[in-house]
C-alpha cells in the first residue's frame, strides 16, 4: 500500500509514498553506453588540448580543410564536443536517458571528421 510503479525506457522507477524515488534498475547496456560516451568525450578533450598546444607542421597547412586553416578552431570544436559527450554520458547515468541519447547522436555525426 502506498508504492506506485512507473516503468520507463531507462529502467524501473519506483516512487514511494513519501514521494522519493527508489534506486533505478538500469541495464548493463545503458551503463556501457554511458561509459563509452564519457570516454569519447575525454578523448575529444585530449584532442582539443593537443590542438591548442601543437605548434609544428600540419599537412598542407590545413589548406581546404573543412573548418579553416587554424588548429585552434579544431581545438574549440573538439573541446565543445567533448564537453557535450561527457554531459550526455552523465545524463545516461541519470534519470533522463532519452534526452542524452538524442544529444549524443546529434553530436557524434557531425564531429566524425
């Protein structure tokens, strides 16, 4: 008496009578996808750090590159993308898995340069 059930895509949510949510039962695939998103975000942040610090020669001086001829531009794109991917991974671990899936699919396509 008093406990209500609400089943969603992210797992099983149980709301107690006091209005507090019980721990979420999450599948292993959701945890795996969150870890992959966070690792991909960390790798993009490392790419950004490299782009900001590198001062050597680049192939053809980045002539005809998609985002211009400056590595700093790529650094900013990779840094923002990394932050979005890390946030999406954190959202997958949180209660709003659908929103994070939409964010991650939106960012991974355009940044796969």
